[in-house]
C-alpha cells in the first residue's frame, strides 16, 4: 500500500485561497455576463417567434394553393 501524500499547510491554504478567489471572481464575472445572457435569451425567443410565424404563413399559403387547385 502506498501511504497518502502529506500536503503542507501552506499548500492547503493556497488551494483554499485559489478556490475562494475563483468563486468570487466567477461570481463577479457571472454578474457582468448576466445582462448578455438575458439579451441572448430575448433574441432566441424573437427568432423562435419569427420562425413560428413563417411556418404559419407557409401553411396558410399551402392551404390557399390547395383550395385553388381543387376548384
């Protein structure tokens, strides 16, 4: 069996410090990116609505063509 590696208290402190800084920096970074994410969601919703509207119009045109062809 291999004995567990001993980690010095200084390395433990450095790891915890890095983790804490990462969490704080990540939170700040997320706060800066939050408005961008909201804008991207809004744009995606608009594109989805446009796509649905285009499908609805295409369906109406197809139905109108069927009606004229059958007459």
